[in-house]
């Protein structure tokens, strides 16, 4: 399907403390070498979930090992205690929270990047070698458009639509934005298997994670009528189910972890939409449970 870019908008993702990149060769400092790098992920976090799915699609379990962190950060500032040594080694007198995701360099014991989109792109581009092409040449602008559509038209709109302290007109406008976005996606997926081209790309990973969040987190703060309208996009939710059945997606779907992270962070009120589940995620979670990674502390 063709994706029209949205206007530029400030991201809701927290600013990354580290923005190093994996380059093409030794001159870059950080270059692609099997088992040099390690990912540190808490898969209940959306940024981490995107990277975990990308990592699995690329088959990088041996080339770039992963340490999975607890769903709920265990530091008072919202960071992970297990990541504190890496942050301290990477920045003198670092005072911010030790957040995931992190791509670390085992050679130096320091962090390369804590910026989720950069990490996903570098994994796909620098560890290619016959693996799936998640960022096809010439389609980068469409993938970026999907990223903005998910961030603004789904995630931000759903948050505003369920904000208890917002005016009714603001909530209504946000719900309209959300439904319009879902309608555009529904129309495109009614005629195509994937968002861009005839194979899975990074755009599909982005959308799948956004819709997981929509049904497992954001709907809990919407009224039942709104959730029923969201669910009334059969092609879109069939697409989500189809991707969830793939091990690279479904194996990382930990509903208990998502729920615990949500309850630990959320300050809002639960609404009637919490009782109107769109998909039976338990089925997909059980299907992937045999291969879901266990939490390991570094």
C-alpha cells in the first residue's frame, strides 16, 4: 500500500542518552563483527519489543546475543539496576535513568546506542548477509511515514482519547484521528498482505507493536463504544493475528509483562473499554511460549 507522510511532529519517545551507530568498516569505530555487540531489552517496552522482533526476523541470535530485562524497571528513577554499570562506564557522572533498550559493545564494555530506531536500522543494515531486507532500498521514506503514523495517529491519539483530565472535545478529536488512521490502514491492508511491497518490512514491525499497545494498554482507558469502533477494522486485525502467529512476533508477546509494566507506570483511570478485548492475545502468547526468551540479568 502507499503511505502518505504526516507532518513532522515531536516524538513521544524519551531522548536517548547515547546515539552511536554501527558503521560499515573499521574506520567507523563501531563496525559489524559477530558477537561483538549485545542487546539489553525489556520486551514489554514498545521500543524494546520492536527491536526484539527485528532481531528475530533477522536471525541474529548468535551474531548479537540478547539479555532480557525484567518488565518493570527496578530503580526509583525508572531505570534498570542491571544497566547502571554500563551507563556509568559510558558517561562520566551520568545522572539519568539507566533505560532500555541498549546496544552495548562487549569489547569496550560501553554503550553504543540507547536509541531504538537507530539500533533496529543498524541491525538490519550492518548484519545483512542474505537475511530479510527490512529496510528496502527506495522505501525508507514510506517506512518513516509509517513510524510517524503509528506514533501520532495511533499511540498519541489513543493516549489523548483516553486521558481522563482532557476536555471532551479534545478526547473526541483524538478518537477521530485514531479512527481515521485505522481506516487508512484498513483500506490498504484490504488489498495487500503487508504495508509496503510483498514482504515483511520494518513498517510491519512498527505497526504490529503499535496495535499490540492499542489493544493491551490504551483501550483500558477508552469507553466500550470507542473500542468497538476500533475493533471494526477486520482486515487490520486479521493482519495483526497473522503476524502474531509468526515466531519472530508471537514469541516476544508477554501479556503478563505488558500488564505489569502498564500498571506500574499508569496514572489514569480504567474505563469500560478494559472489558472489551479486541483480540485473544492469550492464544498467541501460548503459541509462542515454548520459544519466548526468559529474563536474564547481565
